[in-house]
C-alpha cells in the first residue's frame, strides 16, 4: 500500500453552505475589516493576537489553540468592563466572524470617542426579530421552543439560532448561533451576551445565512460533515470565445483563493509570527508595525486545547 499523501486532500474547493465549512485555521477573513486597527502580538497567555480600535474600546482577541477561538468585546472606556461579549468557537468559519467585525468597523468609523456615542454600545432592541431577521429573510423558520426563548432553524436543519427573551442578566448568554452536528469538532457556535446591540447580532446572522460559499482545502472538511455539504473544485475557468470582463463572482473567488493560499504559507508558531512582525516593521517603518501583516496567520497550530471543552 502506498504511503504517499493523497494530493486531492489539498485541493481547494468551494464549500456550501458556508456555515458548515469550519475554520481554515487562520482568521484572516475575520480580521480583514479591521486590518487598519492597532495589532498587539502577545507573548504570554492564551490570547495570541489582540486587535483593538484606536481608542481600545473595541477589542478583538484571537486564541489560536483554545476552544473559544475568538473573543470580541466593547466597553464605554478603554479600562471599563466589557458592556457585551461575543465568542466564536474553533469550528466557526472566519467568514461569519467577518460579519461582526465589518459592522464594528463601520460603527467605530461613524462614532465620536469624545461623545461616547458609538452605535456598538447601543442598547439591544426589545424585539427579537431585530436580531434574527436576516435568518428569516433567508428562509429560516421559527420552531417551537421553551417558554422565554425563540428558536430559528435553517431549511436543511443543520444550523439555527436560540435566543433567550425572558430578561436575562447583562452578562448572561442571550443569543447562540450554531451550525453542524453536535460534537467538539463539528459544531460551530457563536454566543452573544445580553447587552449586545441587536444590529451587531443581525450582521453576524446575515453573514451566517449568506449563500456565498467558502474556500477550503478538502482535508479541512470534517468527515462527519462531508455528506452535508456541496464541494465544488476551485480551478481555472475556461474563457469563452472572445474576451470578457471578470464577473463579481470571478473576482471574489480569486480573492478568497489567494487569501487561503497565503494563509497556508503563513507561520505556524507564535515565534514565527513575531519574526514576521519584526520583518514588517523593518520594511515599513522603524517605529510602527506594518499594517499589511496577515493578522491571524500565527495561530496555524492545530486547534486542540489541552483542556478540551464539549460543545453545547
């Protein structure tokens, strides 16, 4: 029997639905909307990369080898306790995280830190539909649930949202978005605490319900999920007779494919990342970190915490 690796395992494929694509081991897509924000590379502790708004009221932490891969918070002041927290586990596609980080970048750009008027600190709506409407618009259906909760499920039954509506405390887990079969390596989970602004939850839900596929290598798809997704090989598209301008789908596929290829070549250790960061500083400025550095490629190490936690 041949011991040579199967080249097809590393073939790039379009995965649909995107919410079952899992993580590709790098958070580039999630960090892309805030690539211009300050980046802090941490030597100690489980958080390997912290990206903050310029005034540090918004914090986006990447925990490269933990169950909760992302932790995002917003505070009224840089040193104040978080007003709300959002966590994304190690199975959640970074494309879903990008829904939240995109909305945060827009909110921050429109805010005045001296007036403390950022929309990212708004009170949540009293109407549950303001948080989950994108799912309903995408054809997801509300299902029977326990009193004080709202349960919405995707048409394929493989993703859903659960919201607590019975006046949870400010730090309670109020909204959970999930996708995939139950299991430590198969279920993606996103959890928002009670004071998270509704429009931020809606932005994340909209990304989750997006019909756009995600680009992955075949080996990244969990064997228990393979039969639930459609995989389309990513390859050169034969040009028709005559010339034509690229379509938006062509441009998007090319961009995503190149991002994944860059991530595959990224450093696999925190030490490598620090070396890469130092090189970036030398190239761009003697006093500032390069903003062009791929942000979360550091945590390419296997997502396998020494203290594994079971999926909810």
